[in-house]
């Protein structure tokens, strides 16, 4: 049975600047928190850095040609703030802006819709030295940066996202220190979450004030968290997990508030909310980006951290877990979309990331027959089709990732790409999943 997607459904793939660009200190680019973090001994698996990554900065034309070959209708990428503004404020770097200018032109020539994210985690280190996302001034500097990029690229970018996964920045970057900038302070994590929401609102205000074409939204990671049992304590733990990772961003954006139960639970760790903050965060947006990878069963754990919970991955029989330790739980995508629908209301949704990291084994020519990834994508697209059929307004899907890349603290071991990258030569070669995805795009459909 063939499942057809709606006319005009947007098929794309996604990347992020630090994960693919390389050229970390070339052409006037400033240092980012991920440059500093990856250059600190012991932070990244096998001592990897994003110094070279996939070399996209020097191979951008080749990569856009590859996107066109694969039939992509849209490409989601991020802009490196320190490449555009080396100190995060003040002077701009003409050569950095020129790179994104050329990228926008290449995409336009290829007939590929441009979807740009302003903040995919690589905060300028100069701003981090002043407190980063725990400093309220950072929100104003973000709005200044957004205006500069809107002015230069706004005529060719169809979709803008303010932040990608602010939960990762706040929780892993500031709360636990597992990611850049490596601040292990729970209270700082919640402070960063709040200032990220203020920054989001200020950037949306700048976009509206400038009257730029295109659409603007935000990208949140929302996985399927379910109670491990019908016990009340597990249900409450699940609610806390959802509030901490999802509601703390979804509710300010759409409802102008924070989850009250979470604020009560956090007590003195709750962020400092001042007059006007929530009004600033609560700007009307044109779309919501939804990143989905896994589902987990949540249970109460008295030995847990301040949230008093633990999670167990859910996965289909026979699939096991990915190289990231995640399961395959496709029905969870439809479940989350249904759960958030009342909050999101009439705002269209795009699935902006979905994919899996597998232990790819290339043949002698470098080709990867990644049937497990094909099945992952197929089953998630079927679940997405179910959600659309149920009335959820989902307008597009972006596979993560276009190519193998630097996977943050895990270095280069996990490979998410539709396209294999030989890190020794930087040669690209589409995998079976890329060819399967090309055919799905051409058909605007997936076989059940």
C-alpha cells in the first residue's frame, strides 16, 4: 500500500554549522564555545574536534549539487554566529556573511528552499566569557545578530528558526556540563533556558519590525516520554520530565507561561522571571520545528538527581539501540504530535530532524547498504502520515542528517548521514538510505 503525502509537502535534510563546516579559524571567524570545548582535553570522545569536520565551508557548491541530485526540496542549515560576528557583538565579518550569501544563492539556483537556524549551539566564546546564556544581555546581542543576518539574507531564506533545541543548550550545556560551554550548574541551566526564550522573542520582534519575507519559528526537541507504569509517582515523574525538557520552552512560546508544577518543584532553582519577560517570549510564530528521535518510559527514582526520575529507552523488537543508545519508537512521533496539538493550535509544524546513527559498514567502493536506516525512516514517515491523516497540520519533514558529521561530544563515531563522508579524504558517497529517500521524495509517498 502506498501512503501519499499532501500536495506541497516539503521534503528536506538538515545539518548544523559546527558539525559540517570546519574552517574553524579561517577568514576571520571567531572562536565559538564548541571550539573551546572540543579543544579542552577529555571533553570529546577520542579527542575529536570540529576543526575540519566535513569541510563544507570549502565544498559548499559540491554539497548543494549533491542535494539537487538527491531531489531535496529544502535544506535546513545553521548560521555560525562567530563566523558572522567574531566577538558576538559589534563588528561583522564580511567574509563570513559572504559564505552564507553564496550558500543562499546556490540553493536558489538549485531550486532548493532555504531553511536557516540562527542558533544551533555555537555561541561566540567572547559572549560566554561574559556569562553567555545566563547573562540577560546575551538576548539583546542575539537580536542584533539576527537583524544583521535578516538584512543580508532575508530576501532568499524561506524559513528561519531562532534556536535549535534550547533544551540541549540549557540542560546539557549549562545544567550538566556534558556539552559546551561545560557549565555544570543546575540553576544556571534553568537561567539559560529562560534567557534563551527572551532571546527568541526579541529575534522574532526584530523579524516582524523589519518586514522581511519568509517565515520564522523555533525548533524544539520533543521525544515521546510515557509513564513506566500506572503508579501515581511514575506518572508525576513523567510529567516532570516533559515539563523540564519540553514544556519549559513550548509553554512560554505558545502560552506565555511556564509549567506551574515545574516552578513549584524547582523552588529556588527556578529562573528569575521579570516583568515583560514572558510577554517577550510569547511572540506569534509562523511554524514550530519538531525534532524527534526516540521514546522513553519514565519512572520515579528516589536516587535520581533533583528531578527524581529515570528513563528507559523504548524500541521495537529486533531493532535494539542505535549508536547513540536510542531505540526505535516510531509511533511516538504521532503520539507527541497529538499531545502538543492543543498547545500549538493552528501553527503549522515541520519535523525538522529525524534519523538514526548506525554502525555503517562500507564496501570496497565506500557504499553503505544501510537497510536499518531505511527502515527507521520509513516507519517514522508512516507514523507521520498517520498524524497528518488524524488532522495534525504537518507541512514537511527533514531527515537528519544530510551527511555524516561531527556528533558533538561523541565525536565522529556515530554516523547519522544519508551520505557517507570518508573523514580521511572528505569524499562523499550517497548510502542506500539516500537513494531510498530520493525515490520517496520523487513519489511524494512511502510504501507501507
